[in-house]
């Protein structure tokens, strides 16, 4: 195990040097929204997924900041499918799995699944259809607690977007009760200060550090310039018990008035060979939420004394420091 960790670190150092030499690290890094990043050990790169609306594409690169250097489309929407959103990728068992949001015809949004045909995410994939959640759902992600996977997703309708969780017995089989973990409570989660004020908790993404487990989510109306990141801290016990999650009463990453970038949300995270932690997020250069304006940016972050993430402030576009 120690030898494997050393080899992985040496590989990371090598590819990072190559990336600095050959690929510019400049924000925004990709003209898409809803990023999700993870390390891919087969080819020794980071994989970046994002909303492409009619397909699922894996971008890849040697560092978090250059994760969009190459691209491969692994799935095109099947006939009648539209609004392909928010893909995330996970390794479970001997396969890679991609969960994504889509709509079939006039049906409501649902969570759909792809399974890799081999233990290589850059190979071929098989479309496995929709998960049976019994409700309209978007923004799938996975939380691991004591090596057990839980599907996080966003329930829509009823006047708000809220975060739910259910245990995964198998990658294609949610089992047991689906539990409400977080819903919009504070003014900043309900679009305060903007005419775009639909109440939202969405885009849940797990973040682990020093024995602590967090879920970072997006708050406020998706189209609002005040779209931002909120934080849930797991207190231990059963993750399907809402009382075991502590919600921060203020955003942990939001618009910086000194920078002409608005609506920073949909956080995803990576750790590089130089021991830097990275936040990737989507934002707009102006108060206009059309798809063409939403792009992914990357910047380093640190940790607070209490072990919680300190994402700092939104930085200017241009060279990544």
C-alpha cells in the first residue's frame, strides 16, 4: 500500500511538470457548467465532467487546472432524451459508473446511469437506463461513509429544490428510505437581493479531510447572481438521519464585489501532487444565466483551524496563480 502511494505521487509529480510546460493554466478552464472532477488512476490523469446537454463527455488532464486539456464523448443522448445535465463519475466494484440528469420526451427529470465495459473509464460504456426513485430528481452524486455508498440527489417540484439521500445497495439499486437532508432555510438560499428568487439547495458534492466529512452544495436560484456555495458537516452516526448534519448559516463561497464574476456555485474538489487543494466551480461574467455564459473556473483553497474548508474569494479570470 505504501509503495503504491509513493508510485502514485511520483506519477502525479511527473505529469504536473509536463502540464506546466505544455498547457496554459488560465481561467475559465472550460465553457460549460456543473463541473465534477476526480482522479483517474488507469491513465494517471484527472477527469472532468460537465453539462453538455446532448451528450456525456469526459475531459482529462494532468492537473486540476488543466483537466480540460483532452476530451472524449462517451455517450450521446438516446432518441427522445434531452437536457443531459450534471454528470458525475464513480468507481464501484469492478466498473466505473456515471450518473447524470436527463429527461425523456415529456417525462420529468430522472437520474440515468452509464456503466463502463471494463475497468477503464476511457474505454466503452453501456447505457443502463434510469434509477427508480419514484420522484423527479436531478444532480446525482455519491457520498461514502464507512465504505458504504449513498446516492445524493435533488428533489424538484413543490416550490423548492432540496437535497435527498438514499443508500445504494448496488450501483443500480437504491434501497430503503429516501431522506431529506437539506432544504432552503436562510434568505441567501432563497435568492435574497435578486428577482431570481426560487429557493434552492442543489448540486451536493462530498468533501473529505482529516477524518471529517462535508457536503458542499449550491444555494439560491441557479440563475441568480447570488448563487453560492453552502456547507453541511457530518456529525457522525447514520448519514440518513437529518439531525446528524449541521448546516452552516452563511455561504462559504459567494460573489466577490471586487471581481466581475457572479453566481459562483456547483463546487467540486481535487488534491494535487504538490499538496494543494483545488475548488472548481461554475460562474458567469455577468448577470445572465444563459448556458453560453456559464463556465468552469479553478482555484486553490485551504482549511480552517476547525477542519472546515476555507475557499477564499472569487479570483479574477486569467492566469491561475
